[in-house]
C-alpha cells in the first residue's frame, strides 16, 4: 500500500516548482491556506471583518518569513559549500541542529564532505608516494645504465644484480597498484586449494632473505610450523602475497642483521600465521591505522608506499579471516625462548618488536 501511495504522490502537480525561493513558497502556502480557510468560513458565516482578515494574513506572512529563515539557512549553506567543493574546498561543514528532514540532509552532507576530503587526501598521498617510489629505482637504474654505457662500470654480476633489484622494486609497485584497482572494483576472486604452510612460508622466507641481503640488511628468517605438514584451504598466490608483504615490512623496520620469526599453526578449524620482528614495534594507537591505505605510521623511515599492509588485510578478509597487530611478548618470555623461532639474539638497535598475526579458517 505504501509504495502505491508514494508513486501516486509523485504524479501530483507541483505548481510552485518555478519559484526559486523556499521562503516565498512558504509565504504563498500560508496565504493560500489562509485564503481557503477564510473563504470556507465566509461561506458558512456569510461575513468576516475585513480588518481582521488583512491583519491575520499579514501576521501569517511575517511569521512565515521569520520561521523560514532558520529553516532555509542550512540549505543556503549547503549550496555555498557545494559550490566550494566543486572548486576543491572540502573544509566547509553545515550546522546541523534541526531534527527534521533538512537536519538529516545536513548531516548526510557533512558526512559526504568528510568522505570526499578523505578521498582527495588519499589521492594526493597516492600521487606523492608513487612519485617518490618510482623516482628512487628509476634514478638508480639510470645511474647503473649510464655507468655501463660510459664504460665506468663493467656488466659484472654485482652491477647487474643492482639493476635487477631496482627493476623488481618497480615491478612490486606496479603489482600493488594493480591490486589496489582490483580492490576498489571488487573484481578479485579466490582459487582455493589445500596449501602446505611449511612449503609456502619457507619459499617466501628464502625470497625475503635474498631481497634483504641485496638491500644490505642481512636479516635472517626462521620458519616454524606446527604440526608438520599442516595445510590451510586458501588461494596460494594471494596468501603468498600476504606473507611477502608481512616479511618485507618486518625486514624493513627491524634492525640490520636481526632475525624475523615466522610461525604458523593449525588447531581444529583455525589456522594462524604470525610474523615477529625485532624492531621498535608499533604504538598501540597506530596498530589499526597501519592497515589503512598509504599509512606508514611511525616506522616510515624505511620507505614503502603504505599499500602493502592494506592489501594484506584485504586479502585476509576475502578469505574470511583477520589480521591484526598483537602485543609483543614479554622480555622474560623472549629471553627464556630457545631456538630461532622461540628466542631472540641480542642485536644492536633491536626493540620490543612487532607481532602481526593472520588468522584464517582452516
């Protein structure tokens, strides 16, 4: 019944649409309503005092103008703010004190302005971060190639390895941008299968250790999986991407020559993967924010676009899991640990460390 009435109301005439002032519309509404009421009473009674009629109409018009000013003020502010937003100014907000439809519209407008401001800020950060990340490897590649062309350097394995490292860095950036576009479009699907956790983590750790060595970090990676041969139902390529991002993040922010523990376990219907580094850790206030796009937190000195952890969280949530920064282990517990996965060697510049845990349905 209600949808039918709503459709029926849409076909009613709108005689006041040509009038550009809502205050004038309200005045016409008051006069028309009053005239109809006075006409009805005149028809019933036969006579009304002219002075009383004119006075009542004048008072109604004056009251409508006073009340309409407060009613239409948010609409005028929204018009001015919308014109400013068209020129790139997203700072204006509307005073939303009314509890009617106009107040609801003002609140929705303020939320829209805040979202647009955030999107514009992210766009600016994307341009700045991507420009910076592109400039560094391109400059390094340009220098290597110039030296080779000028004969200053020989095409020996060390020189070519430097060029390869910068090319791989460019490739990772392009991959992150492509993943970001798929994230926004919602076009990614999963190809699930039984993934051997030990084999996957060992493969990623070997790659991350080689990359850390090429970058002069000398970070070691220790993998421990319980029980041996544990598997998880996941998209291997996407899970590989998650672990790569976590290990690169740990190697970048941990001390040179330090160790990163990569732990995994499958219990009942739940699997988890945990990466522990020896860096300064992440303050509790920033632990949720580091998974947002373009956010590099307090540990941004090592570079990065701020997209890796955001993409990792997206992939994990696509699997129906969660990823979060958990509290670091107590110092006593770390000192009592044995082996590469349980204990930590004393490394210059090491801190409380960061623990990022991925939880997946097994």
